[in-house]
């Protein structure tokens, strides 16, 4: 799975306590095997191994949120077609 800068993830209820009770996590940088992120609501920042991020995604502890731009693009495509 490709992890891109700016990708936003919703944090599940079960692991929020590990992330300062933040609702969201946004990837700000990926350098090799480490991912740096910020937490929503100004609750902090951090980093983790890329492998651990993939593990959290596989367990559905993090779920990718649709960004507004992609939602707008699909709405426009539906109107044109």
C-alpha cells in the first residue's frame, strides 16, 4: 500500500488513548522506513515505523479518509457522464 504525504486517517476508538485521544492522524513525511505524522485537533505529532502503520491499517485501527478534492472530482465525473 502506498503511503502519501497529506493522507489523513481516522483513528479507531480502541487505540485513541495511544494517540492523545485524537480523532485523526495526517502523514506529513515518509523517509524510508519511518512515517512522520501530526494528530488532529492540535494534539501533537510523532513518528512510527512504516511497517507499524501498515499493521494498524490491516487491523482497521486506522482508516483512510477521503479527501475533499477526490470527492469533488467524483461528483464532477458523475454530472458530466
